[in-house]
C-alpha cells in the first residue's frame, strides 16, 4: 500500500456527557437565573437590556461550543511526500516530510495517562493530535520533536509506513 487517508470525527460518549453538563450549567447560569431576577423584584433589579444581553451571550456561547465539537475532524494522509494532518477547525494543514522524519511507527497509547486526554496536546517537543481511540502514529523527527497522530486503522497505517521504509519498532 502506497497511500493512506483517514478522517476521524469526535465521537466520545464521555465527552458528550461533559459537553451536555457544560451546556446545562450555561443554560441555568445564563438563562434561568436572569429570568428569576427579571420576574422577581425581591432578588434584584435586572433591566430588560441586561436580560437580553445575558440570554444572547449564553446562547452564543452554547452555539459556539456545539459548533466546535460537531465540526471537529482529524484528517490524516500518508503519501510519497510524508505524513500530513488537518485538525479542523483549529489547524488547517501540517506536513511532516519523509526527509525530516527519523522514525515512524504505530503504537498503542493511553490518551489520558500519556497526553492528558484527547484533542491537540502539546508539551514542549512532544505533541499529540488525537480525537478518539488508543492507537497512534508515533513520529520521531530528526530535530528531536515527537508527534503522535491518532488513528483508527493501525494495520493499514503499518502497511503504508513499511512501504516507505519505516515501522521497524512496534510498541
């Protein structure tokens, strides 16, 4: 196999629960509380303008959070140039050329233990781009940087890496 392409989308049950909890908290803080203040004069004075601003801000924040989570994608491509990724909507295009890569292999990892969770993680020379799962493409750059890119298809990645002369290591 000479070429590999994969598109991952965010599909975490735990993340869904966290997102729902955040939305509920924002809903109660941003919508219910102003309604109570607006309709109960004993709790304080909240003008109609303040109420509309608070309500609008809460709805905008909730909508932005939902938009980010629903449009989040990790696109991975391996071809004759190297390994490239797009981590939408945050990173448009990042390429790791074969000439700059010292080693590349598939490894099993623990997202929370090894990187503090899913998403874009950066710790100095060690970075990770992952959305789900526990398999990744470990890239060791010649400049000392380490990049891990999550994949749901480790066997296909392994075949493509072998085609380009990598994957002598298996963790």
